[in-house]
C-alpha cells in the first residue's frame, strides 16, 4: 500500500483524488502565511479563513493529478460560489491526510503471526 496520503472523496460533481505532497504543502504555506498544521487546526476549530478552504482543495486536486487550470475551475465553481461551510469537511479531510496519513494507511509494521499458527 502506498503511504502518499492520497485520498479519494466524493465532492462537487464526482469522485476526485486529493493529495498534498511536499510541494503543495510548501505552496500552502506561502499562500496562507503559516504551516499546514496551523491551517489544519483552524479548519478543525472553526477559526479558518476562506482562503484556507480554497487553497487546500485546489492544491489537493493538483497533487491528486488534476491540471492546475481544471483545479482552479472546480474551486471557483464548487468552493468560491458556495457557502464556505459546505467545503470545510473536504478541506479538513485533505489536509488531515497530508499531515497525519490517509485513514486507510497502515502505520507501522503488521504483527507477525504466532509461531506454529496458520
């Protein structure tokens, strides 16, 4: 299994792959003026800025393989033209996966079977 923090979410008009790799996290820092965990904290505690939501989703789409122009079009249509609260859960999930790992990522090594067990 890949440990790249890629997640697939039903969002907007379909199912999309999101991923914030190192480059996208660096750009998020530049756009927001703070580190990714600070942005995640704001998204989680309700002190978010609208640009936090839009940047996480746009950069997550790009990291997930979307062309930048397509990602921007999607964000304009489904984030900027909608109430901000609608997209907070998506931004939370994308940035949480980047900071902590995707929910289905297995952390550590698998437990070895007991000797003599099948």
